[in-house]
C-alpha cells in the first residue's frame, strides 16, 4: 500500500514512541523476570502501531466520503458496457 509523506511521518513518530516501550517490555520479560509487566508493555507497543495504522482519522473521513460520492455519480467505462 502506498503511503503519503504525512502518513510516513505519522508512522515514524509512532515508532519513535513504540520502540522504546517494546524494548522496555523485552527488558522486563527477559532480564528482570517479570513476564506480566513485560508482556503488557509489548502489547502496549503493538497497540500503538496497530491504532496508528487502522484507526480512521478526521482527515481520512473526507477522502472516503469523496471516493464513495465520485464512485456513485461517475460510472467507470466498464460499468457502462454491461
């Protein structure tokens, strides 16, 4: 999937925060022997990335609405042939 420049900046910003949380989770899980805290931090880091990827933002809503409107108003040439 192609990303816009702002999408890549958003992902990079999310990774700046998620990677240290994941590394701290690994530290707790492997070195300190606290699996509950370590697993919790790893899940939190994963959720940070998943939310950034899959949650719809207000900017995305306008684009989706425009795609639906254009798709219903303007028929593609393939639709007209049938």
